């Protein structure tokens, strides 16, 4: 974990005791680093989402360790874990559960599906058609499933980690905007460098047992709850709130975007920035936290204008332009 990463902050002593927070998150980070080479930004964003109670969409080409990263995050937590492999023939009931007639009671009983867990890995979420993808709408936003007029709440904590291959790949379906908006982050995983590739080969050559079998839980539900309470105490100045609001408003008025970011995006920035500040051993949110998080929070929520899309511009590039155009508080 980094401390005082912004040189402008100088020496800083937190007014909130962040020692337990640092210890807990460092334990998770160390556990993942034993088996994942590089991908530091992806790991940090997953840690932030864990504290900020947000779902994560991980995108990257096949074989880049998307699923491995999600499984290692789950293995480092002493929580109930389940995995759903999305396929073109998967039905909503396969995920949510179904009502089954019980001869003993003479009534229908609801059998919960794999979505009922603390941490759910939805692997290759864009391999399933829209009807199955839409089955996640309610559970992602409201942490509950409504079936046959009954409400079935999820246990806390509740987090969905979804992986997807780039939409240009064969056999994939674009996720609907309403579902994308429910993900706090979209994390893009890139190819490793040549040096990292060597380290990956060396790691697997010397690995005695698979990572999934040797990883150990280092954080439980009650400990995670305590860390989340600490993050909620991180101070956020009005100037930071105005900075977030200005960025969000700029996406709605950008000529490069057909659809701007929603209020859910601004709340995601707020909650995530608190978690990131605590992760960096600060009890206040800085503009640099917002600038770091904005691409991961916003790029998947906006839609490019047809003109910019034809020019080959990406939503990530537009978000970076928008952030650069907003005056930073204190400057």
C-alpha cells in the first residue's frame, strides 16, 4: 500500500486511525500478489470496490487472468463464494433459482440459485443473450431477488465480479446500458510486458500447487464491515463534491457524447474516492483520487456520439478529455 503518494501532500498524519484498515487491505493485496504478476491498477480498483460496496466488470482478451484475479480476490476473503459461467443457452432461472413443488409440504418452495452468495463470479457475462443478462438487474441494484411475489434479500456483504471478453470477439453480446450503469468500475486488463511475462512463467514453473488451492482467506465478513465503516469516515470537502458534479455535468454537455453519466456515477465516484483515500492512508479525499477513478467509473457508462465513433475515438479518451477540461479545486 502506498502512503502519501501525492508529493504535494507532504508529511501527513491521519486524524482517523487507519492502521487496521491498512493491515487488512495489505493482507488482501499480498495474497493476490503471490499469484498475479503486474496488473496493479486492476488489483487496486478491486480493493476499492470491495470497500466501497460496488460491483466490478473486468474486461480483457482470453487468457489474461481475469477469472484468476476474481477467484483470488474471493479466496482472500472468508466469505461464501459462487461462480456462474454464462453461456448462450443459460436461462434466468439457472442464475436466480426456481420454485419447485414439494410433495411433503404440498406447496412450491423456492430453491435459490448461485446468485445467492456473498461474492459471485459471473464469468464471461457477455456470452449470454440480453434476457439472461437482465436477470442481474434487480440483484445488482437492490441486493434482492423477487420471485413469485416474494422478496429474497441477499446476505451482506454482496459483490458481483463479472468478466467479459472484448465485444469484438465472436459469440459475444453487448451489455445493455442499464446493466453497465450498475457496475461501479469497468477494469481493463492489458497484456503483460515482456518482463512480466517472464515473471509469470517463472512463477508457474516454481508453483508447487495451483493458486486456487493454496490461497488462504485473510479477511472475514465482520472485519470487512469494520473496514467499510472506517472508509465512510473519510472527509470529503464541498470543493471535491463540486469537482465531481462538474465532471459529471460535463459528460452530459459534451459534444462528443450521445449519453452522459448518471447520478449513480457521481455517487460511485464519491464512495470509491473515500475507499481509495483510506487505501492510501489519508483521511481526506483529494482531487487526484477523483482523477484516478474517473476513467474506471465513467468510461463504460457513456455513449459516444456517432461522429466520434466514426472517427475511432474511444469513450475512455473522451472521459480523459473531459476530466482535463475541469478546473481542479485548489488550483
